[in-house]
C-alpha cells in the first residue's frame, strides 16, 4: 500500500501572491472536473463559446494567480493565434465579468485573475457539489484536493475506513471528461494532468479496498480499469492481488502473463519489479498475501462498529476462582503487546455444570483487554439442530458493520472475510454450547490480538492450539456459597447441614442449585429442611455424572412444581416446539393466549430460570430444560390432545403468516387460495420489507415446525407452508436447511401415502434443484410430481410442475420439448384465474420461442407477461418479466432496449433482497455488452455476477466464467481468458454439461492441416 494519498500534480506557472477574495463571489460555484460550468447558488450561469470557456478554465486553474494576456493567448491558441487574439481575450473577459458577480474577474498588471471567496472555509452545505458533506469549496477541483488531503491525514492515523470514504467523495466530483469540449493546448495539458491524478486516486482507493478485505468486489472494477488502461501496471498488480485473495490464483497468474506479453509487444519492456515480485509470491502461496492488513468497517462512519454482545453476568457468581484466574490469564495474553498468536480456550463439561455462566463471567472480567468489542453466539450444539457456521458468520459480520450485500454466500468466503474484518482489532469471541471442533474452526478469529472462548459438552482435543479446561461440578463449599447468596445468609446459617443436603441432592450442579435456591427464596414460609426433605425423596445415591443428570431433573421437578397452572402449561407446551428459539407471536399461538398475556407468562418463566430471553421478543429453552418440559407435557398435559392442538396452532400461525408474505411478494397469485385452511390467524404486515424481515428471521423455527409435522395429520399444511416460504431458497438464504426440509417432507408424505401432499413436496424440491442447477435431479423429481399431481387432479401443482418441466427443457436446450409444458401451464393458470403466474409462464414460453429461432414471438410473449405484471405492482415477478424481455430484446439485437429492461430488473431485485437473481441479471447484462462489442463492460458485469452468485448453481457459474473468458480474450488478456475457460471446463465436466465441448474448442482449437 502506498504511504500517501496522491496529490494533484502541480502545474507550472508564475507564483503570484494571492489577493484578498471578493466578498461578492461567495455564492458562486465552478466546475472543471467535467464540462466547465458556473452557478450562482442553484442557478446555472452561461459560460459562452468554447474559447470563452477555455479562458474561464485557464483562470480558474490558476487558483487566484494573475495570467497575463500573452499567457492566455498561448493557453487558448498556442503557437498559431488569430490576428485579433488580444481583442478576443478582452471580449471574452468582458462577457464573463458581466455574468459573474462584481469583483470576481479582475484586471491587473496587464492580465486577468479570478478571485474566489472562502474557498476552503465555507459550510459543508455551501459547496453544492455532490458528495461534499464535510468540506466546502467554490471550485470542484479545490474541493477534491481538500478531500484528498483529509484522506491522507485519516490514512496516516490508521483510519482507512474514513480515508476511503473521503476518497470516494473526491472521486464522485468527476463528471465525465475533464474540461470537456474546451479547446487549446493549455486545456489539453491540464486534462492530461488531472486525468493522471484521477487514476492515482482510483488506484489508492482500490488499494484501500483490498486492505479492508473487499477483494471480491474490487475484481469487477479493476477488470474494467485494466481494460481501459491496459499499460498501467499498478492496476494490473491490484487486479492480481484481488483475484488471488478471491481464490482465483490461476487467473491472477494469467494477468501477469498477459501483462508481460502486452508490455513486450507494445513497449519492448518487461514488467516492473513489483509486478514480478507479486507473481513469485503468488506462485509460492505467500501467506502474507492471503489476508488484508486492515479491518473492514462500514463507510458511513469513521468509527468502526464495536459489538458488545456478551450476555449479562449473574450478580451472584460464586467460586470457580482458579478457573477464572486461569482463563483470564490465557485470554488477556492474546491482547498483550508481546502476544503473537490468537488465544483459544475450550471449556468442557456436562449440561448444567455452569460452563456458560463461567465463560460469560470471565469474558466480562477480561473485556478491557478487548477494546474493539465482544461477540457472542449460542451454537446450540447439544440440540438436534446445531447452528450452521455460515449462518453464525453472517450474523458476526453484520455485527462488525459489514453490509448484507457484502457478505458472501459460501462458508469459506464468509470465514475469510470474517478473519479479514477482525485483522488489526482486539476482539473477544465467545462461542457458547458448541457441538464439536468442526463447528468452531470457521468461527475462530485467526489473528493476533483476538481471543476465543468456547464452551461445549465435549472435550475439544482436536481443536489445534486450544487451551483445554474441564469444568466439573462445584465443590461443596462453592455450591453452598451459591445457594447462600440466592437464599440469604440468615436462612442458611441456622440449617447448614440441611443446606448441604440440598446442594448434594442437586448434584452440585450450578443450574440445579440456582433453580432450587430460587424456589426456596420465593417461599418465605419454607425452611431449608423442608426443601431438603423434598429432594431426599429423589435419586440421591447416583454417582457423579449420572447423578448430575438425574439430579437436575429432580430439581427441575421442584421448580416446575412451584409454577402456577398457567405458567406450568406454558412451560410444557412451549417445550414441544423444535427450533433454536421462538418468537412472542409464535408462542402466543402455541398457548392460544393473547400476546400481552403470553409475554407476562414467558417473562415469569425467565425469572425462574426455566426459560431464557434470547433477544427482545424471542425466547429459548436450555436444552436440558426443553427435554424436561417435553417429558412434563407427555406426563401432565390434559387432555392429551392439547399437545397436538398446540403444535397445530403453531403450524397454522406459520402457514397463515407465510401466506401473507407470499401474497405481498406475489400479489394476485392464486396459490394462497389453494393452500390448506388454517384455524389460527397469522400476522399482517403494512409493508413488504417487514414481511421479508419476518420470513428470514423465522426461517429456522419455521422449517423446524415443518419437519415436526412428519408422521402427523398436519402433513399437508406443513408441505403448503414450505411452498409458501419458497423465497427462502430463491434468495439464497437458508437454502441448505430448506432443501433438507423439502427432502424430509418427500419421505414423510410418501410414507403416509398422501399423493397430494407428496406431489406438492416434490414440486417444492424441484424448485430447489432448479435454483441450484441440478437439472437431472430436478427432472426426476418433476416427473414424480407430475404423476402424483395428475393422479389426484391437483390443478395448482399440475400447472406449477408443467412450468418447471418447461424450465428444465430450457436448461437442457430442448426448446421445442419445453413449449408444450409451458402451453399446459398457461392453460391451467388461465382457467384458475392466476394471472401473475400465467404471466411468468408467458415469459418462460418466450424463452422457448427464442430457442427455436422465433424471435418475434419471443419478444411478443415476454412483453405480454410484462404487461400483466406491471399492473400488479413492483414485485419480484415484475423484475423477472423485465429480465425476460431483456433476454428477448438481446436476441433481437436491440441491445440498448435490453439494457434498460435489465436495469429495471436490478433495481427491483435489490429492493427485494433477491441476491441470486441480481447476479443472474448481471450475467445477462454482460452477454449484451459482449454482443455489442463492449468487452470491458461485459467483463465488469460478469465479475459482479460471480461476486453475487446466480440462479443455476455451478453450471451457471460455468456460463459466467466462460463469458468472462470471451470478454477478456477480446481485451487481449489471453492467458487470463484461458484460466477462466479452464475453470468453466471443470464446472461443466462435473455437471455433465454439453457446453464442455465448446470450451475445449476454445482451449485447444483444431488447426487445419
């Protein structure tokens, strides 16, 4: 990274002293970083003929210094001035003086000067230039210089985030060609000078992008820049580094090969030493190249986000002195000046032994050593559905200030970005309730100055470098201290022996002791001996580990027995639901109680330590408590059918709410009318963003509820819920869990012999497989789904599957085979009055006609689909229609119109968080640019598609890198193009795609004999 932000190259000229500025010029603004323009406030001023603008530019660029008449004549006409040049200069000056405020353009010493008022001291709003929110200037160039200088200062202090934001503001002041249409040798020289400075600023900002871990995003812009400036080695160097850090080593090396050949052909020279050194470091896989050296932080703020996610420590924390000291010392060593490695402490023990309490206490004790923040997550490792590392990384990155659109899709990319963001910070990460080392490894910071504290029921002997701590039950003294703190010294002192009996019966487990003590503290008429007598009836003779588990159950029984009937019912029924947590609204559905009363019940359970408050409005059970609650439900819930009724209400709530979300996202679609009826209502939303927020927040518990319906009479509603929540897979969010659930529903419905439900489940699974590009599997499921739907005359599923089978034909290039499927879908949808989905199928039919060479019909059907969707609002399906019309117009060689359609689609898709569709649309834009012989723009959009991901999985990625290779080849970057084609070939071969033959022809062309 360069040491300083580049300053504008100095221009040569007389160094006249600057004069006091004229007061009247304060309201004037000028621009030279584009067309030469002037404004008074918001009013544009006439600047005259090209020669008059050339005079104005020459005076502005002298920054207040006087230019003689001779210098101005040279500036405007060079060595060949007209005979009346001096008179012309005077005329231009006179005209400008009339336009500008009095005293701005002055005559002195046989020349002219423009004096601007308060050039660097105005209010942030006074400049009026785009992006000028921190400084002011009457000339855009002056403002850009000041922003660049401030960026240099911020960079010198290590605040790369603020420096990058300032440079972006400076760069935003450029508005096309500098001094556009201004004639004369002086303008030409200044244009070259300012263009060079512009490129230097871009290089510096791109350098900062890479320093902050934005390498995947940088590739697209750098690809376009290297195409526009092929001989600029610094841009090539940055592109190589960005590609390498994005996991594209072969392309990075190919960039070097292309550069070396280009320099030899054009200039007869070798690449500069820095470029050669970078190539060698890439070949050697130098670890220092792999990670950025500065954390990613959000641009809008100069202060990095500082998460503080630690749960509150308990005020009555007791004992564990040696463990507290040991763990605190290990963690604090990570942030010490001499610390060279990240510290990892893994705390293991049985459930209820107090691992979380100890870890949270130690984390609070050492938080001063980690001033950049503390992260926390419950990994739910003891349950059946442990948290996915990629999901946790997404939450951590957001907590650290990373924008949603900057978070990559894969686990590996998220883990790399996470380490990059933490690099240079001192952050403590508390990973609670881990399943195993494999779950933990991607979540470790990996850099010095950071530390991780892990709790788990298993000893993580395979977690390399971890400091392992085994946490046993409390000693009798510590257990008695904890009991005393909760119950009170006075009550325990007179019954010490009974108190020891109580803590022994609790197995010396902190969780059990806390529940028993809370029970006693709430009953002032009880003595300690009464509590001891109750516990004596339970299993007191068990050895330590078994006694621990059974003693906890006995203690839970004690706490449960103290609940009021409504509390006990809530405790039992809420324990029935799977999922990591439950929202207040969903809990109200389970209990069939108003939300306000539900909140009171749940908060009272939190107070008794039988329930945890995961976040405002969300609750969860400790895993052991959940098991106990379910046992209580099986034993105590009367009538027995109430358990099924509670789960039925929960499923109804999710189905009704998901149907509302679907109706908002797809207005007019009749699918919601053909879903199973619900007896319990769902939520209503005032706007689409709130509906999507609900869907993505509830994804895990919603899908868990679907899976719980297997083997019950709730099966049909569960499948319909999965169908209504299909956005969870199309957006790229929760795709893995959604697919797992869909497959489970296929098995469950088949076992139940329910053809209607199985047909719909396989329809949903077909959707999943299409999105991920597994076309052969999609065809197998679609055939099964069609047979089942036909057998029960499920008209909705029949139309849906017919559309899917048509899409499968499109993917396989069997366009004529696809047309009858689309025709059948359209016929059924039209009969059902489902105009939105009919429009979608019309757009798909357009693709079939295009494939068969019927371009006119292709355009016609796509536009018919667009017309229908346009009547229904700004929805994702409207975006899909714009997308389809764009493809048709591209095939009709109407490139400009196609780009307009794709641009409309992008705006809608971004608003609706359809990241995969955004990426797919960028790919289509790249296709248009390549067809229009604009390879630089094609390469840039192809890179954006790769960064976002696409509908169609690896096969579509093959299409993208194939196109990227063609664009790069057209730009003369042959080696990098071949690297792309080799990747495409690998992807095609893995998927058995016929396109592999086309790639082989590009890589190994057959030459004529």
